C-alpha cells in the first residue's frame, strides 16, 4: 500500500483499492493503521467530486518503512529461489543468504537500491520539513549522506544504530551479519542531542540550509570513542587524523536511524565527472564493459601510476576506472581541483575507449586495512569487479613514536581475507620503478638483473621538495602537463604565502617579536605581510567573546581562518595569540596547511619571568582570583610538543629572536636567502 500511495498519491480510494486488489473497507483499515503509526498523512481535497475527498502523503518514516519492507520482500523471494534450486537440483544455489550478501540478487551492472523518494514525495517532504528540527551537516557528514542516499554505502539504509555500530566496531559486521568495516554515524553536539528523542524526525541540511534528507531517529547513544579508535584505526594516538577528528572535532552523541533522501548535494565543479553508482553501472552497460578494475587515488597520477594501472587492466582483461576521492582526504593533500586537472591531463595517455574517470565524494578516514575493505565494498556498489589495493593502502603516515600506523601489506591481507564475500577481486599494487637502460617502467620484484641496471625512482617527499624549490622534475617520472599543473598551483615556497604562529604565556614577548618580524619582512618586500596580534584581534574581530575555553577556541579559529585566507592569496600572516590549547592549534595548522606553510613558534618564557614583566598587573589579579580562567594560573597551557622553533627570551633581546625566526624561514625555503 505504501508503494501504491507513493506512486499515485492523488488517486481516489476506489482506484487505490482496485490497484491493490482489496476492498474499500480493508483499505480504510490499512489507512487508519498507517496514519496511527505515522507512516501516512491524510489531507482534505477540495473539489466537486464528493467521492474524491482525500489526498494521501507518505511521511519520511513511511518512506523508510517502504524501503525496509521492500528489502524484506526480496529476502523472502531469495529464500524461495534457494529452496526451489535445492528441490530441482538436490543442492543449494551456492549463494550466501540474503543478510550476508552485500548486493544480493544483483550482478555488477544491474541497478542497485537508492534511498531517494520520488520527485512528488520529495516536494511534499520539503514542505513538511519546515516544521522539523534541523541539523546542519558538517562536510564529512555531507559526504557520508550522499553515498548513503545514492547506494554507494549499500547495504546501509541510514546512520548506524547502537547495535549496528557496536557490531561494526568490534567485528566489522552489522547486526544482521553483513560485512561493513567503517562506522557511519551522525555525530551531534550535546545541546542538540538533548532536544531529540527516538521516534522523532529531523531535517538534515547542508551548510547553506538546503534540505537533503530526513532522518527518522531510532537511536541516540554515547559512543566509547577510545574503543572505536582502537578497534577501527588500530590506535588511540591523536597523531592519526581520524582519531584526532574523533576526539576533538566530532560531536559526543551519535544519532542512528533510516534516511529518506530528498535531493543530492549540489556540486558546481566537474559535474560531468560525478557519477552515482547507478549512473556508472548504466555507463558500463551501454559500453558493454563486463570487467572493470578501479584505481583508488588521492594523489596526482605520474608515469609509474599510469603504467601500473594499464598493466593491471591488461592482466585482468578488464577496462579501467580511475576513481579518485574528491571528498575529504588527509590534511595537507593536494586539493582536488588541482588533482582532477592532473587526472584529465593523463587520460589521453591510455588506449582509446578502454578507460574512464569518475569522481568519488568520499570522506576518507585513512584507516589502512579496514579502509581497504571499505573501499572495495564501495567500488563493488559502483559496478566494479576488480580493485587495486596499494602498499600501505590509505595509511596516515607516522604515529607519535615515528613508526608507521600499519604494516605495508596489512591492507592487502585483510582485503584478501574477505575478498570472496565482497564479490570483488583484489589486484595487488606493484611498486613500479624506472629502468634507465631499458627506458621503461617495470615492477621492482620482477627485475632479475637489479645489480646490472640503473633503477630510478622519486619519492613523494623528494617530489614535494623539487616542487617547493623549483627544481627539475624529469620526464621519465611525470608528464609535462601534470608537472605544469602542479607548478601552477604550488609555486616555489619562496613565492607562496605562509603563516608564522607565535604562542606562549601572556607577557612572554610574542607581540614584541611578531612586530619586529613584521618590520623585517616588510623591509625585504615581495609579499604583503599582516600582523594578527591577540589584543588587536580581540578588539576588532572578537570583541563579544569572553575567556571561557569555548570562546578562546572560537577566537583562535577566527584568527586561523583569516590567516588561511591571507596564506591562500600569497601573503604572510603573523599571528601572536596565547593559543593555550594544543587541539585548537592543530586545527588551525590543518586549515592553513591546505594553502601554505604553518610555522609554529613557541615563545618559551617561563611563567615566573612573565609575572616579573607584568606591567598591567594581570598576573597579580589572577593570583588574587579577580581574573578567572587566566592562562598559566587558573587555566592550563599545553606546551607545544614539536614546534618549528622555540625561543628563549629571558637571555636574548628581541632583535635576536626575530632574526632566529628569519633564519628558520630561510632554512624552510619560505624566504630567499641573502
């Protein structure tokens, strides 16, 4: 009945009953039950026909129930098919039960289920949503929601309930046994969670207030984030970007429940390159592609990648899908606009009609082994049959002890363990190197005469150094068009914008050194220089803020935002706030390092020396309790663990300190040496 009302909401009761093959009395009983359950609303209709007095509208909860019942129907039919197969052949069909299959009863090209309602229903839900409590989604949540709605995260039907969440965290399984390695959760603030109860619907909106979906809240719970970090990421070390996000950015409360999709997020960039799973499957059907190998990347493609992907497709006798992530990647990665232009420059290097590219709006977690399995399931949903898994796939780099978070082949091992169940084959990443004598790329483990040939390779670190210093990048390593694009976006460091971020106690000398540094940089010329002093920013940008931790964080984030804009546009930002909290300084670093260098300078003057210099008497007032939440007295200061530079102002003068900063900037290539 829900399906019929969704298809023909304006039909008369008699027509609806006829379409369903039931009596009018039975239809009225069903309508009463669905209205009481909150699945359908009935409205009055004005018109001359007295027999056609009502109109029907499916609620967001009704749309979610419709999807659940459809899956239940498919599950029953699958069981009937399996029983019939056993009766006729004497053996089982050999297929996994419905609840343990990622995409039951589907081949890689058949359409998959989406969570969107019909256009007519979406228009009605948009009107109804005006009366709902709204949650403005974060960028990561928007990425997750888009892949939930378009089927990229199938078999998920919404954000995880507590039972599903616990199963995923502990053993990579949903409550029904389906394989799923990554918690997809809607984290919200405590204040918002206090207004929400299970059974309530909330409108999910983008950052401009446009409604994208409705969440029917079934669950509200407090997660054990330390446990989540240990099980999902293998460590609770905040040097891991996802662990840092989990503890310092994500909200403390999770909401779970099914999603009713109203419309997909709007993307204004590379629209022709953005395909939903069903659009990609239709494209593969149209071209007659049956075997497709996907390449996951968050970095520009160079000659070694082109050779690797071409070989992988050739060995699998498959077509190639370049499927780069354009959602959220690791902080500091090349922006996706630059990367996509680089990918497009490489596409014509492949044989015609064998390769295509599509953009994936995924928010990566850099979870190594679990992420590899997750990427495989997502690519399976997009119609792919083979997936290239790299060495240290989706690894975040080094932990706080300077060691890799994951082993080089952990991701391949976990993927191989679940390969059959996922229904997608792994193609191991081969480390390609350039053999100078043969002028070609070869897998390093297949070179029999290693000791007789010259093997060339450039690491990612070396590439970044060459770009930063404007050095030559050889043709054997990358394509000229790719290098040109990278140089256009990333000029030599001496021409890039950057931020110098002073931090230290009140009275430590931050502002004095920052002023001296600004004068020296302006004397050198070449780039506009702006000083964002703590007191000046408080007066002109944050005059309404107090000194609570929340307000201090907000003040520093404002400073970071302004500095990131200055850096992005090629200028020099000098910041001199107290900035007592390490997590906030890290967040500002991540914001700025998207566009240029972030140089943290710890002005390491002791609290005793700062009190001696205190001309305003602030420390005395803080000691007497007349100033609350004063850094170093009644509020903590997180000493920077690894600043780019630490200054001792107690034994040297200001000019010397400013000169030390200049020398550091010169050693980093940010200013040209004299």
